[in-house]
């Protein structure tokens, strides 16, 4: 798949789903400010993705926050199976530790088949973390801390997102997602 098309779909997903439904109240500022780096990894397996992730983690840590505040490592050819992806997220956290970036960068995970523990595959709450492609969102801890002035409000975001998606309804949500990837 063409990297430009992958980025285009990802940007449209962020604009219409993440920002459009206000799933992340902090996304608009970095999106509108062009402070997001999008990298499409050619990786076809977990080991190649691990190397790409290490490169992207180093690059984000080395880039001034005024230029790139957050990054998406999109990997359409690796870890299509959600359980494999979920296992890799644990490896990604270990990699952050190995690179000395604990407390500097954290990862948010998104996948087309994302499924929270204790849910059925088609439960609407899973769509809060479903994306057009498997991807890892690399967030600077400093950015998270800057918006974390109200921990209770921050902790309520996942519940608010589930309620937003339930009100929207699965049919409308699927139609929106279909427009994003077409």
C-alpha cells in the first residue's frame, strides 16, 4: 500500500473520528499546528517493526517539541492479528525502557481490530481505539503532563468516549469509518 495513501487515511481518521467526535480533546491543537509526524513502516514482522520503532522513538526524542510534538508509527504490513499486536505493545514498552526513554515517551495503541479485555469483538467501546491501520502513537510525557492539570477529567475521557460512541450508534460509526478509508 502506498505510504502517502496510508498517511492520508490516517490524517482523515484523526480529523473526522478522533477530533470530529472529540475522542481526544488534546488532538486538535497538534493536528492543526502540524506538530504530528507520520511514519509508515515497511516492516513485515515484529522484529523489523521493533527496529523501526527504535528509530522513531530516537527521532522523536531528538526532535525539538516545537517541530514535532507527537508521532504515529503506522505499520500496515505487520501485526494484522490483534493478539500479536497486543503482545508487541508490551515489547514496545520494554524498548522504551531499554532506550532510556521511560518518563520521556509513552505509547498509545490503535489497531483495526482493537478489543478491550472483557468485551466482545463487535462491542462499540472497542472502536475508541480502532484505527484504519495498526499503529503506535508516540506521545511525549511532557505534553501529556502539560494537559493533565485535572487527573479526574483525564481519567473520565475513556468513559466519555464510550458514551459518545454509544449515542452515535454502531451503524453511524461504521459509516463514518467507511468514509475515512474509502
